[in-house]
């Protein structure tokens, strides 16, 4: 009688090894360091995609800016636009086991508006909607001081990700080291300037409808490996050490994309694009003529070609394409015209000295700042510097560490600096060009401009609202307090066996529905 092999092995005290199970692990080559993983206190755009995988928001915003249910199942708005009532999911728990309910959201609101929290972005997204009340265990009522048409869309940004109230109470100032949400991935580890590690949330089953995914994420582990050097990030990806590469450098985007070996994702990111606020309070850019000369002197197409191999569309408007209020017609106010730049300076009393423009015994010398370890910003700054030099403006470039750069911008110790800002609603202009805002790095404001924003955000009709934002943008260009540079795109590549990477509205990368083929 023949015995089956397993029985023979068992008699000999041996066992068959189980087939090896290949873990679904993903390494993402990440371009920037993180200041914190606390969504309320972060001031960095590149923290947003990581946060969106840890934290859920009340609503999900699609790339087309459609608002979908997420932690909130449904909602209604009062006829006067002041009261929002949200019906919340009843089957959700935070990663630490704390139940999600209306009281948890109320505590999040209180945390956001606590002055000791020092929120950088989150509190601004809520605008005048500062009162949250649990009107039932799973019913939340938010009351606004005045109508705020931006609220629902902005509630889909990761900076308003809902945090565990237990974690808020327990960790205090160290909350950013212990991010605890309800999202598809749980926090495992943060190594400063090195990596962020997440693991799958096995209980997750409430992804937004448009993602067409039920149950937990397929990916078991994600390591966001921080590689700030662009060439090193490319090498890591080409060698297979990472399966996803973020912020692909322009030249490599062309060559690697043409090879057909990788999946490519070219995702528009809405907001203010890549731009440079121009400091209206510091010499010499406190002179409107100097600011306007800068606008005429810089060729955005040439800047992108020099700095980033021309892979991005240039921008000539404060708001990006696709965002409410975008108007290509206002781009015609300035076009590359170095002769016009010189005329503007002459008309304002500037005269040509031995090398640079002069006025009242002072040389037209200005400072451009950029974050030293962000190659694309350094390249953009150098290109702008070159265009200004071509019309005899003495522009110096000062590379700074990120903290020093931020401090210089807040203090007004620069004349212009290239950066980006992502937004899902045009009311984001408020954060950059009105009094008392963290990001008012142009150091300019005008009551008439603020009044336009107030009028726009209270408007319920979208067409009428867009018209007001067009008028507001014309004012910014007329005052020359912002130099648009280019449209913002997320250029991402992945290995061929990685699919399903998605982006929420605003361009925040999301891995909850991603898959890795064996």
C-alpha cells in the first residue's frame, strides 16, 4: 500500500515548508523631509499625501472637485449658508481603538482653534466656520459666522484629517510623532530625514465611492524613503530599490518615460501653482515700478526650459488652470518684454549706473531666497536671477535651510522666493494676500482686495463667484505682488506591476486602492 508523502514525512518527523508568501510592500522615493505628521500643525505640502493615507477627512474630494462621502455619509446646508449638518458613519474606529463619533470631531475642531496648537493651514481652511456641536452621537453641526462657500471642498484636504481625541489628549505637543487617524494605513515609524513607515489598517472598509475599492488596502506596508537629491532618487528607482518615485526631475521624466519601462502619472495640482510672492514692504520691491519691471523681465517659458527641461506648462495667472476663477485672459497683462521693463524703471526715476539701475543713491539690488536642498526651487531661482541680470537688476540668490527660509519669508528678509501652494478653492488667495495670515509673504494687503474675497466666498452662484475671483486676480497682477511661474504637476513613476495609485482633489497621492502584481 502506498503512503502519501505527507504521512511519510510526518512519520520521519519532517514537515513540508509552506509556500513563501510575498509581502505586498511598497517603497516610495519621497522628495522632501516632513516637519511633522500632525495634519493641523504641518506647514509643508509634501506632508499632505502621507497624511491622506493615515487620516480620513469628513468628505473626499475627487480630482474633478466633486465632494463625496467619507467619514460623513451625507450632509445638508441651511438656506442661509451658515449651518452644515453632517450625518457620520457609525462603524469607524481610530487606529488606537477609540470610537469615531461626533464628539471626536468636536474635539478636533477645538484642537484646531486652540491658540496653543499653532495651526498653520488647518484653521484657515475652516474660515469663519469655527463652531462644531455634537447634535447626536453621529450627527455633527458646524455653524459659520458668515457664508463660506469654500468649506466643503476644503474639508477634503488632508490638513483637516480627523485625529483620535485620545491621541490629542495623550501626546500633546508630541502628537506629530504619534499620528492616529482612521485611514487605510496605520503609522509605524518616523525616522527624521530618513523615512516614514506605514502598515495596512486591517479593519478599513469605508473608502470613497469613486475609488471603487471595498475592504482594507491590498498593500501591507509602505515606506516613504526620503531622498531629497533628485539624481539619487532616480538611481534608487532605476535599481528597483523603490517601486514609486515622486517628483521625477524634468529631464529624467522625458528619458525614462520614453523608455516604456514604467507607469507614468502626470497629475495636475490645483492652487496657486509654482509662483514667487514679491515682497512689497522691503527695498527695492517696495517700489511698484520695480515689481512691475520684474514681471516684464521674466520669461516663464524660458525659466521652465532652463530649470526643468520644459516639461511643465508656464503660468501667467495667480490661480492654476481648472480652479474656479481661473481666467486665461488676465494672463495678457504681462508678457516677456525686457524693453518694457526698462521703460517702467525709467518712468519711475531709476537711471542706469555703471552696471545696475540706481535711484536716490541706491542700487537696484534684491535678494532671492530658495531652500538649498530643493533642487527644482534652486534651479527656478537661478533662472529668474539670470533674467533679472539681463536687464541690469542686481539679484543675489541666498540658499537657506528650510527653517531659515521660512523665518526669512515671515520676517520679510527677502524680495522674492519660488514656492508652491496647493488649494482646492480660490479662497486660498486669502492665506497669501491678506493681513494676519501665516503665508502673507508678499507683505502686502489691501482692504479692497479683502472685500473682494469676502464677497466671493459668500456668493452661492458659482459663475458669479468665479467672476469676483477674476477681478481679485487682476488686482494682484496690477499691484505686481505675485510672479506666476508654472503650472503645478505631480510627475510620478511606478514599476509596471504597481497600479491603482490615485490622487484626491488638490493632487494628494493616495495608496488605499493601489495594487502590486506578483
